[in-house]
C-alpha cells in the first residue's frame, strides 16, 4: 500500500474516533447533566437528616434517621414519621422527642399493595408535617412518593416514575420491580382503598 494511501486511511480513522469524542462531549455530557425538574421534591438543608427532601408543605422524605436527626425534625415542626424498614425500628432514635412513629414493614423486592395503601392512608390522615423514610430514602421511599404524586397530586405514572428513577434520590436499578409495580398499579382501586 502506498504511503499516501496509508496516511489517508490512518487520518480518516483518527478523524472518526475524534468525531465520537466530540459527539460525546457536545451531546451526551450535557444531556446527562440536565437540571432537576422544578416539579420534583426540593432538597432541605440539614446537619443530620440524609437524603432529605420536601415533597409539599407537609410531606417530606429521607434516609434512615439518627437521634440527632429526630431532634432536628422536631425543630422543623415534623410531627409524624413513617418507617418502611423491615428490621429497624425508630423507637430508640426518637427518644426525647414527641414525634409520633408509624412502621409499615416493606420489602423492596416484594412490594405489596396493602402496604402501599396503609402508608398512603397514614399520610392522608396526618395531623401536620409528616416524613417517610427507609434505609437509603431511595427505593421504598421513592415508591411511596411516586404513589402519593399519582393518587393525591394527579401526576401521570410516567412522571412519577421519572422522579423516582431520575430525581437524584439514589434509586437502585436492582429494584426494577418498583417502577413495574407503579406501571401496573390499579390507581382507582388504590385511591378508593386509601380514602375509604
């Protein structure tokens, strides 16, 4: 092969590779760095509460809570906390506060409609500000927030799943059953059960 032909072949190969790099830098990086939707939960600054977000004026979400976190929540006027963890109680961490505790044990791998209904009923019947949490505040908590959005705020399933997965709460893709649960949920039946 003549030297000039080899040069052209190497030049075009290099340009093609450079083109992929430019495409990645110009198109894909900005797409992945899209700002959070204004509709999604707003981050709450906190010294002790992790993954802490406000859904609306009276509903919040977070990761697992320490005793300092409970004290901070009380100062913020949160009166009730729902724990979705199966093997971890909030009784010890909440000592010294007047926060009312609820516990609905949920298995992130096996979501049961009756548990979702129970949590949504508690939220609907709250007596002031309420917070829901699990270990990371990502998956089980994200499910409850998504269902709250659909049932009480008339969001579409698509928008609620988008916030769950892309909202920056730490959704773990191993729990792909959670978006599927939402997609397959009979919203009318769940809403009737929650409000009965």
